[in-house]
């Protein structure tokens, strides 16, 4: 069935008409593979950065907890002096 002059299988991601040009197909496949590899590398870098940031957050959370205990102890000491 045609939709606005377009073949429905092409519109919905169906197989594209064959071009019968092996060289162009091979070059296009190589480009797609390079794009996929580059995207994977970008994702690996983002994941490494996310792990690094999570480590920083965990460290700061621990330091904040330590500081809160220190503040609580100082507050109790000050209250006892009064």
C-alpha cells in the first residue's frame, strides 16, 4: 500500500530496494561499522566518567557523614557547658 506516494515497507523500516552496487554497499556497511565503533567508544568513556563521578559522590557522602558526627559532638559539648 502506498502512503503519500511512498512504499509502506520503506516508510516502516522494511528492506530498502536493492541497489545492486556491491562497492557502495560495502562502503556504506564499513561507514556504519565505524560509526557503531565510535559510538561504543563514546559510551565507554561516558560510563567511565559516570563511575568516576559516582566514586566522588560516595566519598563526599562519607565525608559529610563524618562532619555531621563531628558537628553533633561539638553541639552536645557546648550544651553541656551551659
